[in-house]
């Protein structure tokens, strides 16, 4: 057989991280091949090949991805040129089976790892890093143009990764990192002029083809999210991944809701565009508190939570909760009149504890109403992060 020489593999410095309930491959901008240091096709192709996408087998066998939306992620960090910020954090959600990288939103979970990696990669000025204590890493979230403050524990001048903070959906305990999402609402002006609620309403009636009319709260805090009542779509609110992700008809219904919401929020102009904007908006369904069995077999009791929430990411039910959607949940829960607030029992609240498939999560939000217009100043939650592996990722040089 004739021998056709192929280009060799490139060695690219990379760090494989768990952040919250997600995993991603982290890069320093300056370590990327030159063609991938700028946005565009080369960068997308590189990240797809790192992850192992697009994969018609949906397994990611030939890459670093884990064949779920939570593990099909790449991150670029660089020193921030912005005043009062340490690091720029850019996140790519790599589609598993289609030829596509979505840059339209943030990953709240990996924001935790972005804070830790900023320190480990030397992006934070040494004068701001305590020998022992908490270092506040000032992150510029470049996808959405927002500030995130990560309170990263430091011991002997190094990031403290081990600890006893437990996060439902993560197998082992680790050190707690508190995240503050500053001014998490979208700046974009919707038809109602309300940035937090792009339609100008706390609740809208959404006409969904094939489903009918649904009461929905559409909000852009953390990430654009469409909230509906579980009961309105024939769900209980206690579903685990298997019940939804094996049901093609159910997934199609959620995509129809997502598309209708994206249109109404002004994120897309035609239904066809939804296919190229998979990462945003998210769809979540809510239900009042009740006992249920979490995915680990542990009972979540009604008296431990304010409500139940299930959310879909990249077309599948998420195993826990996206950090960005948790910001949306906390914000909507704090505003009387929303679908989320109603499921939580109504009234004003600054902290909400909700049940998700893997357990519970507590998130705070500071919302206020001025002249009938709601705004949110920040949302706060605790996650953890840990380096799983560091060194070089290898990619065939002719693949991007």
C-alpha cells in the first residue's frame, strides 16, 4: 500500500479542569497555535478536535469530551487589558454530534475553574494574592461582557483545591469557591425595554407549535432562560435524566418551547436559527417543593427546598444545574409574579434553595424594583474546582 505522510500531531499546553458540575479543557491564549489565537474557523476546528467533535457516534471516544453538554467545553484565558479585572475568560460550548461551536453564552460552573486557573496560570498580580486567605479574582466574562468575582482560597500562596465543601452532582468534596455574578442581567434592550425581562413582562403566554399556549417567564440573568410550569407540559418536576433524555418526543417538545422562547426574546429571527444557537436560551421547568429521589439514590425532602427545577442544556436534561441557569432561577425566584417565584410559594426572597436531579443548590440574588422596572445587582453561589490533569493536549496539525 502506498504511504501517504500526514502532518504530525501538535502538542498544545492545556489543563483539564472540573469546575462545579462541569468539565472542560482550559488553554492560555498565548499557548494556542497562532491561527487559533483569534476567533474563527481555525479556533472552532481546533476545539472540536480537542473534544472529539463532531461525533456521529456521540461518544467522544477520540477526544477529551465526555459526550455530555457538561463535559463538551473548552475555555481560553488571557490577561485582562480591562481596568479592575485580572483575567478575560472566553468559553466555547462544543456541539457533540453537529459541526458547531457555540460562543453565545457563559458556563457558570466553569467560571469557578476560571478563577482558580487565573491564579495558577499567573494572570493575577502577585501583590493581590495573599499567602493564606481568600484571593478575589476579577474575571471579565468575554462571551457576555460581564464581571464575575471568584473568591478563591489560597494556602501557602497556592490555590487550595482540597476541602470538605460538598456539591450535589460532584462525587468528592473539595474547597469552596464563592462566585459573585455582578449585574447578571442582559444589557440588550428587548421590545419592552426591560433588560432583565426582554419582553417587558414577568409572565408571557407563549404559543408553542404542537403544544399550545404556555405561561412562561423569560429572563436574561446569568443566561437567557425560558421557565415554564412542569404541570403545564405534562411533567412532575421530579424527573431524572433517563426519563427525559430517552424520550425523543419529549426532547422535541422542549426544543419547540426553546425555539418559541428564543423568537419571543428576540435572540433569533427565524425558527431555523435555533439549530445554530443551541447553548442559549435554556429551557427549565419548575414545580412546588416535594420529596423525590435524586440520581444518587438519596431522598431530597420537600422541607429542604423551596421548589424543584429541571433544566435542559444542548437539547438534553442536565444532570444537575447549569451555574448560569442557577443565577436565572435565583433572580426569577426573588421577583414576585414570575413562574419561578410562584412555584417557590410567592413573596419576596433574597435566597432560594432548589432541588435538581442530583440534589439541592442554594443561590442568592439581590433584585430591586424602581419605577416598576426590576433589576438585579448580583447573584451569589458556591461551587468548587479542581485540576484533573495538566500538560499537553495533542491534535493532528492538519485538522484545523
